[in-house]
């Protein structure tokens, strides 16, 4: 058994995970479908497997493609916001895109950064070269999807430009109850929303706050979903209570 990789051997968890203190949609779906699977995915295992918490996941083409497209869209929109460009179809937007290196370079860079995160994963490292080759063959498709999603986005507001939520360790949401005086109109990327009464949280990919409502843009596996809330149905004071 010494020559068998640790992730091919049966090993009981060293420590089962505690129940989640705050719920997300993905955690809820995992718990509802199979609580034991969620527990096994989040338990601690012997160091022979790896040093990180949870069971090592295996990368998939669809999920990786979505993450890469998400990163490129966020970078493009962020660059447009910093340049004060509000029209995604203007010559100024084209100039910003050229400064960023173009879609192909952005996709390639995002792909390499994402693959680097899997280097120490024992289930991923043996297949990374094959995965890289398949993803590079898929780059033209991802490029077309990114362009399509950007074309579908609403016009960005004038400055103040896109702002980014604070960096958080290990992808955790900030503690609830830190909303402060509220949020100015503008566009915010990667913003956590929390509800302290429900103990639910979620990260908004792109949040467009307007005086009379808000638009949430969610990038899911390369697809865009728009949720537009009118002020009478979704008052900003409620949104500000959710903002951490």
C-alpha cells in the first residue's frame, strides 16, 4: 500500500466539521442533497492526504471555464470603471480593453492563475497538463461567451467608479452588522451580503446601486443572471442592512 497515493486509500476523517455558522446557497444545496457528503468534503484528514482542510476536489472543465470567464469579466468591468468609461460599446472601452491586453491574453492569464491554485491538490496535479491543453482549446469559445456577456450588461454609471469589497481571509464573509451608514450609488465588485437575522450570506459578483433601486449581476459558470429590484419592492435601506 505504500506506493498507492493517499487519495486512493480509504481513510476516516480526523475531525468532523462543525455545523456552518452562516449559510450560503451552495452550502444549503449540498446539505439538502447529502449531509454526509458535505461533512466528508469539509472534514480534516491525515497529513498524508494533504495539509489543507476538507477533502481535495477534482477540477472540472465546466467549473474551471466559469471561474476563468468570471475573472476576466470582473477585470474588464473594473478597468472600465477605473477609467470612467460608462459605455461598454464605445471607442474608449475598446482602448481600455487594449490596455488590459485583449480578451485572449486576459483569458490565458486567468487560466494560468487558476491552475496554479490546484498545484498542491493531489487529485488535480496529475491531470493539470491535460486540463490546461483542453482549456486552451476551449479559449475561443470562452472568448465569445465573455464578449456576449459584456454586451448584455447594462451601461455602467458615471464615477464614482467600480469599488471592490474588502479582502477577506480564506474566502470568508465578514461578520454581520458592519453596514455603517450605507452605500453610495455606484458599482461594486465582489461584495458580500449578509442577513444577521437569518444567518445567511452570499457574495454578489457585481452590484449596481442606484438612488431608487439596485441591480445584481451574477456570473454563474460563465452565464449572467440579472436581478433588478425597484425601490418600492426592495428599498435601499434593506440593501444597506445586508451590506457588510
